[in-house]
């Protein structure tokens, strides 16, 4: 009788352990995916912000961050951004002195000449900042970052 009780008890403990394992695995959720298209300006803006934030966090001494600016921003806007940064003592792409923990890019409309997106930056405190980013449709380069879109300046 003792052997039968031990077997049932062991089976119960094993079933409970396996059940908990399955529950823990199921609660982890489905795998996430991120997609984009090389021809899509919203994807390009999201790629820029994701890579730029990574470069700033990694403290690459300005090499990658500057290369990303050179690639994604128009030369005229780079000059405006440098003047803004000198005046405000902050990173002009992020409009802040620190680095956000998360970002989201949302399409805000397209015209014949430009694509506008809202970039929502989430900070460690849980607060968010919304920036409007405008990109040319022909060169696929950012020519404006601000509180309002280029059309509303």
C-alpha cells in the first residue's frame, strides 16, 4: 500500500510540476515580430530613430550617431539642428538631454512632397514626448523635427 501511495503522490507532484511549467511557458506570450519596407518612409523614420537611440545609448563617441545624421537628415536640416543644439544644450533628434527607453512611430499623413510621422518617445519616468518628423518623398531624408509638422511652422 505504501508503494502505491508513493507512486500516486509522485505522479501528482510530477503532473503539477509539468502543469506549472506549461502555464509559465504559455504566459510568456507569442513571439513578437517587427516588419518594414525599404520603400516606406515610416519604416525609414522608425529605422532611423531605433538605430540612433541605440547609438546614443552605446555612447559611440558620436561616430555612428553622426553617420546616421549624415545619411538620414538633409544637409540644410543638419545645420538647423546644430544651431538648435547649441542654443538648447540638448540632442536635437531626441529634443532632450537624456535617452528614451522606448519609441513608437505613427504615420501622420503624406502629401505629394513629404511624409509626416509622429514619434512618441517614452522616458524612464513613464512620461512621453511627441515629435513630428517630416521626410521628403523624393530623397527619403528628414528635413524637419519639431513639436509641429513642417506645414504648421
